[in-house]
């Protein structure tokens, strides 16, 4: 059992990721290369519903500054209730998605339960931290 209250076979994850790298579901309607035709500076031009990306403020990607973020190492308002569950992992080109099958448990944040359904992380990262 690790610090997050769940066990995870990283070797299996590595095998699954390698398999998915060979068969990427390309959902690249946008990209993160700022100089590219689908990069962040062009997001507001790619789709009409994304026009706020050209004129809005504080939308993705956001540079998370270590000067303005407070790290809270142990939140007393967070309770985990993880359960073993099968899951599907997919490399979708811009992110890696993990979708649980059945009841994978929940997370309680400040008294509200959130059932675990899916999570994803961006590759490359969507948000820089202090410019990196």
C-alpha cells in the first residue's frame, strides 16, 4: 500500500503505456508547441467555441508560479476510499487517460463524495511551473 492508499503495478503500467504508444488515439485538435499551427497562441483561432483562448485571461496553459501557490502537504478535508478495479489506459496523443470499470471507490473532499470514473494527465504537461 503506497502513500495514496492504493497499490499499482508500475511494471504493468509501463507495458500498457508502451502498447498504447504504438497505437495512439490521435485527438490532437490542438498542440502545445507555441510556434506550431495548433499551439497555445493559435487556440482561439482553431474553433469558434475556443475564441476566449485568444481574448480571455487566465485560461490554459497557466504558468503556476511558486511565488503565488501555497503547497498544503496534508489536507484534513481529503479522505480516500479506493477499491480494486479494472481499468483501461489509453494514450490519446495529447494526454494519457485512465478509465475505471465499475466501482473504483471515491474521494471525499470537504464532506462531498466524488466517485472515481477517470483521470488523465497531459503529455507534455499542459501547465508550466515557474516558467518550466
